[in-house]
């Protein structure tokens, strides 16, 4: 399955498929074989970069897709 990232309303970024997550030094996070994880968007998780549900009631964003402008050259 190709990598799919879903922006959840009032919540995290769900990452599914084949992927790896690395830190700023390029070291892999051990995902224990998971093919789906949720990444924190609110900054409240005690388990960053992963979501632990701390956003509930403290983060609002209505996820609606839109087109980005062309990249600057």
C-alpha cells in the first residue's frame, strides 16, 4: 500500500502504508511493525511526535482539502 496521510479534523495526521519516521539526526523511530500511526499536530502530546489524544477539546481545525499555489522558482 502506498503511503497515505490523512489530515483529521480536530486531530492528528494519520499515516498509513509503507513509511519510516526519522528524527532530526536521521535515526528511525521503532514502530514495532505498525502500518498506521497518528502524528501530533497540536503540540500537547506527551508522546511526540505521536498523538496520545491530548488534543481532545483543545484543538480545532476543520480539515478541508485545497490546492496550493505553484512553487516559487
